[in-house]
C-alpha cells in the first residue's frame, strides 16, 4: 500500500527554512496551518475550542498564535486569542504558507468516511518539516509518531503549549518530521516501489 505523496511542497533549502521558522517562534509567534476542501471544515470545528485554550495559555507567555486555514471556503469561528487567516486555496501559494508554519492539523471526526482517509494532508506537512497533530482515526496513527508530532482523540491544548514554548523541541520534531517523509512517504520512495513492481 502506497499512501498518496507530494513532492511539490518540499523545501529546497530545508535547513534555512527551519532556522527562519525557529526564529519566528523565538520571537513569540506560533503559526498553525490546516489545508483542505470545505467539505472537511466540520472536522476542523472539533478542535477550535482546544486551539483557543492553547492560545489563551500561550498569550500569558507572550506567544501569539496565527491560524492559517487554506480552503475553497472560510472557517467561521470566533476566536478571542487567535488571529485567524482564511486563505483561498491556490496550489502556488500553499508552499509559502507551509514554509511559515510550525504545526499542521488533521483533526477527524471518527466516522466511516474518515476512517478511509489516507493521511495525505499529514504527508504534505511532513514534506515541509511541519510538526503534525492528528486525530487517531484512519491512517493518521500510521503516519504520526512521537518524534514528529502528536496523535490523540483527546485534548491537544497542553501539547501545543509545550511545543510552542520550546523552539528547540519544535526544531527537533520538525527535523524528525522531514526525515520521516524522506524515509517512509517520499515521492522518490513511491516511484522506486512502483518501478520495482512494473519490472517484476
């Protein structure tokens, strides 16, 4: 089984991008991203309160939170402590926002449809070295590890606060995320496997 992968979002200069993101975090700015079609926005709604709680705690530590929602329709939610940016999806702009983001989200309601998802969103995050947060539904549990992010159907708030409060910890997870993409989910890995099957 080969999960869908993406080579278009890979950072050409991963070390430079990582250092820039770490500097942003050191200056007290956490950027969270979610990308998906409007059909999946209800999945995002289930963690909005959690995000608000984490942002409220981070504000006490002088850390601001911006949430990039990249979709064909906007997310409607009244955050008190989060700067919500609804961005109309265009493939050419996604990479720019990914290169500015620290944490990528894939919350899922536990239903039959979502249990069939292949975790493409998470693989896109990994390819950009974004720390991944996902619900333990479908393929998510096979993609996210303790070294790349956090998987749970319970609260995410404390873990978000922990990562945002330690740029060094965030960097460690970010580098592990990119490494996991390269070794498990990369375009080259999939292509090599497909070629091997065809040769047989």
